[in-house]
C-alpha cells in the first residue's frame, strides 16, 4: 500500500472514527482527542497493519483500546487538590483481599466468554447495556440476560450470600461488577 493510499484510507475513516469515539465517551472534544490519538498511533505503527486487511477495523480497534486503557486509568483517579482524601487513606492487610481477588479471577475465567465479556463491559467498564450490546453486536435484552447470568454464576462460584462483604482490596468487585440498580435494569 503506497503512502498516498494509506493517507487516503486514514482520512476516509475519520468521520466513522469520530462517531464511534463520540458513542464511547459522549463528549465531542474528548472524541476528537481519541481520533487524533488513534491516527497518531496508527501512523507510528503502520508496520503492524496487514496489507489487504480492513483498515477501518484496525483503526476502530486502536481507538477502542486507547479509550479503555484511559478509562481504566481515570477510573482509579480521584480529584484531591487539597489532599483531604490522601490524608484519610489507611491500608488494611492485603492478604485476604488478595486471596479474594484470586478467587474472583478464577471464577471469572469459568464463565462462558459471552457472559464474561458482558459482565466486564457493563459491570467493570461502566458501559450502558446499549453501548455494550452495540460493541458485542447483540440485542440489549441479550446483553442484560448475559450480565444477569454471569452475575448469578459468579455468586454461586464464589459462594457469596446477599449482604456479605468482601474484604480489603476487593470492594471494587461489589461496586463495579454488581452495582445495584444497573444490573437489574
């Protein structure tokens, strides 16, 4: 593929990339930044593009990976300009939390791939059912069903009882994977 062909393919993909980025982040400025980062990354990694394959699909994958990488980073950040949150931080022993996390990872891997993907997209990544269904190419009802089945199966595998609390570092599992009000919608 000549440099001019690559340039044309990249430019032709921009409107679709912008629409996809907007659907992911909901903010036009952030969407434009995502598209720009995608194009820069694609250009600098052009050697990894397989000629004859779908350039748009490759670009969409890059954009999606950038979005989720940044989302995971931002999700852990808390604005604390005056240091109030940092002053209140305390660490509890991590051994039980670590063991719970290992149990969770093992149980998560026992889920069927479609249920695991649905749970991660909706529960851990915070996407709406509509967004997750769009990414997976299925109906919203199917996505809700997959999340519900995955959540129920994890509850069985982990022998978790309603109202039971996970220890230490594993609180994110409760809050991210089983957010009340979102999974039962």
